[in-house]
C-alpha cells in the first residue's frame, strides 16, 4: 500500500517510518524540480495555514511562507509581539481558536510537550518548526541535500561536530538511525558545565533503530576517528538561541578544539561535504560574532570562514532545501 500522510502531524521524525521519510524526500525533490522549471503547483488553493513563532527565525519562517504561497494557500504569521499568544492567551487556547480557522498550524517555540499538546488540541495538522528537543524539518532538508550529493545515503557516515542534546544534533541522529546512515558525534566528553549530552533514553532508542537498519552510532572526542571515511561533516553554533550568556565562558573554550577547519575537512573522504543548519558564526559580521571576537579573541567559532565559503560547503543549498521539504510536509499532510 502506498504512503498516505493526509491528516498527520509532523512533530518529530521518530513518529515516521523510513518509508514515510523517503516518501517526503521524493516529494520534496519533485517540488524542487517543478519550482526550478517554473511549473505551477498551487495544489492547495483555498486552504490557509498559520505560523506561530515564539522564537526568531529567518529560514523556517520564510520556508513555510514561500512553500505555502507556492501551494496556493493563504499564510498568516503570528509572533508574541503581534498576537495574544503567550501573554494573554495560552498556546493551547490559541491552538483551539486557530484550529477552527486554519487548515494547518506551524509552531516554533520551547518544549516538545507544547507542540505535542498543540497538536492534540488543534484538530488540524500541526508542524514542528523547532522545539528545544527536535528540529525535524531541518533534518529532512539535510537528508535531501545529502541525497542530492551522494544518492542513497545508506551505509555512509555523517559526523556532527558539537554537543548532543541540541535540537539539530538530536534530529540528525534520529534521521540517520532511521535511514541506516552511520552517525558520529564528535565533541568534548567532559562532564563539565557548558557541555551537553544526548538524553540516554533517546540515544538508546536511536541505537536500537540504527541496529535494525544496519548502521551505527559513535560518540567520540577523537577528531581522527570522527572524520575517518565521513561523507558529511556537520556542525551548529556553540551558543544558540537559548544558551544563557553565563555559559559562554565555559562553552566557547570547551568547543574550540572542535571547529571544522580545512585541516579537519581534509581528514574526511575526498568527496566529503560541509553542512550547517545556519545561522553560523564563521566571521565577525554579526553583533554576537563581534562580541565573541572582542571577549575571547576568536574571529570564527564552529567553522572556519575558509570551509564555510569553500568548495565543499553546501550550506546555502541546504537552506534552500528547507523550503522544498517543508512544502512536501505541508502538501502530504493537507492534501
Ligand atoms: N536553521 C534554522 O532553523 O534557521 P532559522 O532559525 O533562521 O529558522
């Protein structure tokens, strides 16, 4: 029987089978081809979606807006500054109101339990645009980017530089386990303030899923082990949206040895690519980049500018793929 995701929520990739994930990736590739060829695909005309953002965004917001408009839908953006959400009305009450007006709801915010509760109350499909725990639309775009480079990723190795228990590292580990991709986390293993580790239960669950699909999960602080035979080197910021400033003095020196530089890239496969969910602190062209340069004397954080701008970097292709994959998710769940 074919895959049918009509009416489903998209809250975390653990809720989906590998067949369903591959269906979404194929659909996203089709939409990308149509967009490039200028073929209209206003398949969801007459429908309306609302985007709830409790945190800032460039890629996710724009991806949902453009994808929704390409599909012919009306799109409303709401943040706490321009709605009652959070201040005068709970997320749950907001969801119950919006579920009576809209055909689908995107949510970016805090705990995973909020998006789960929203989905339970809304009565229409709800899509996770990032929670503290998971970033599933990012992971889908990442795998589409990898497939465009290498074809089937089964049996290849993806190494994530940084810490576990971030929404991007968690979702990358999950999708790799589900698709039979070897996953390696490379970062400091010291149990010290500022470091973060995968939640043991999620790690164990992913190890079981990976074993079912013939792949492995490795956690190491050894860059040579992490890069050996890797097809993808991936990283994310060391100081994210919710990293308190008090943690910076511990976090930055702890992760500095794990910056992806040209020397690190050279240890991976010759055809390896560099990926990053963005935004990135690869130079001092941001206020935070400048502040870190002044306080810590470093002008690049998680990746060197040379790698970010270099021939192995696929970061802007990856960012574009957010839109094609989000379009696939909205279409598959609303059609
Ligand atoms: N990668 C990502 O989620 O980007 P935004 O925070 O800009 O949405």
